[in-house]
C-alpha cells in the first residue's frame, strides 16, 4: 500500500519565521513608538490646557462683576475685589406731582438725599436681582458680609474707598424699583452718572503652594478664612491690573502655568485679559 506524502514545516523553518516576526515587530515598534508617545504627550498637554482654561474662565466671570475701582493685586499672586450683585441709577432730583411716592412718603422724597445717613430712593429702572438681596440693620452687618452693601461713587481714593467703609451703607430693604439703606456717615460724594452698586461679598483668588484657592464671604478689608480649591499643579502665577482712565476700561491680566507630574518637564502657560468697568 502506497502512503500519501504529508507536507509540513521543519523546526528550522519555524525558528526562522519566529525570528523574522520578531525582527519585523521590533522595527514596527521603533517606527510607531515616536508617534504614539507624541499622541500621548499631546493628549496630556490638552488636558492641562483644559484645566487651566476652565480656571481662567471662572476667574474671568467673577472679575467682570467687580465693583469699579475695587480690584487689588498683592505681589502678583493675589487678586481681590468686591463682587456686585446688582446696580442701577438712583433718582437724583425730586419727582413732580403729589401723592405717596415709591418709598412711602411724598413723591418729592423719592430722590436720594445725600445729607441723610438713612434713606430710601427710587431706582430709575428695575433691579434685576432684588429678590436675592440680603438685608441688614447696621453698617457693621454690611462690612462683615452678613448683609449686602450699597456703594456709591467708589474711586478707591481717600473718602471714596469701599474697603475703608467710606461710602458703604447696609441695604435695609429692596424692591424692584426702590432701595432703603442705613449707614454712617452719609455718602460723601454723588455719582456724576447717578450710579449705585449693591455688593454682596469680597472675593479673592490666591496663588500659593502650587494651587489657586478662591475665598469669599469674609469681612470687607478683613482676613480670609477657609477657601475652595480652584486648580492645583500650578507652578507659576502672575496677576496684574491696569486701572485705565476715564475714557478707557481697566484691564486685568491673568497668567498661570501648570505642569503634569506624569509628563516630565511638560507645562503649559495660559494668559487671559479681562476688561473691567472702572466708572463709578
């Protein structure tokens, strides 16, 4: 009986094939290693950019709410400001007509009287967030951030500095078109544009110890308490403020650098500029 011939591989052939596959795999790994590592590095840097950009956007949104001329920079690593909750224009001249005005007295008394430390005035327009305003009884409630503050003509200079309580009064009552306040002494200066602001709290962003921390709800001009972490992995910060002029808005410049500890030597630096109102 004739046996069929069976084809197959010898051991030497198998060894050669394995060696060739190993060589090709090594070449392929060498060729692809660079692009793969570059992709991983780009992905990590993109994550760093997203983290830094999110922090800057958060800071930008709040800085735009700063009371005019309340921004303070310390050592390029701390930015502090008084955050406005609402604002508008007050009635500067007595209204015509007779009868009861918005503040409950004669119509003529609806204007803001700068000779009084306690008063009520008509808002020319409508407050947007009057339902959120926290009222108090004394100026001390306002300074401690237990109640919201009424501020008029804040220039940041002598006798017109909210941090020194020169032009602060506590809001005692608020409606859509009127505000009542109490404070001592009366407001020292009138606003050329009849503008007023309602401030709810100081806010600080502090860059220290490899992180940026946000603080709020502390006393005006006082020390900060416990804060909330905004971003970590920070290796450098640079905050600056150009107050501008009567014809040009102020400019806040924020620069932060963060580094990924898993990506040796890799870091990203983002810079953001914020235009702020400096007209009191």
